[in-house]
C-alpha cells in the first residue's frame, strides 16, 4: 500500500472486518487448525463475495505439500475465483490479479459462491 504499489487508485481498500469486505485474499498456507476460522470469516462476508488464493502454498500446499497439518487444495473447502502463483508473489502480480478479478466480475465469470438469480 505504498505510493508505488497503491491499490487505492484501483478502488481497493482494506477492510477491518469480513462483514465489510467482498474480496477475501488467502495468503500463505492454511493449516488444519486455522481452516475453521477461515471458513467462519468467509461465511460472515455479505454477497457478492470472491476468494483470491495468493501464493503457491495456498494453491497446492507449496513446500509444505506433504505436511500433515497443511491444507493442500484450498478450493476443496472454499470456492476460489482467482489463483495468484508464486512464492511469495510480487506486488505487481497481486495488483494485476485484482484488476483481472475486477474484469472477470464485470464479465460475469466469477460466481463461485454467489447465488444465481
């Protein structure tokens, strides 16, 4: 959120609670112990809601893929709308992913958890 990688100019602001946000970014690996808290936070979000998996650990477990405590495929637990690969992804990758998510939302392609009316 510095001047060089300012997401606010694209209309992206941080939110203090899940109830006030519409995009949920999961960064890093998710352990079995924290998965319940992640799901509860996701359920607190209002519709429409979108999930971005940030980093290789979230997408496929990364270097912790064979650990007993790591969730390897996060999309089995929450519907993921966009994947950003890398360990750890650069700020440019996150900004371009946000812009791609914005384009997909406008085109009507992201509807993982959103009800169809």
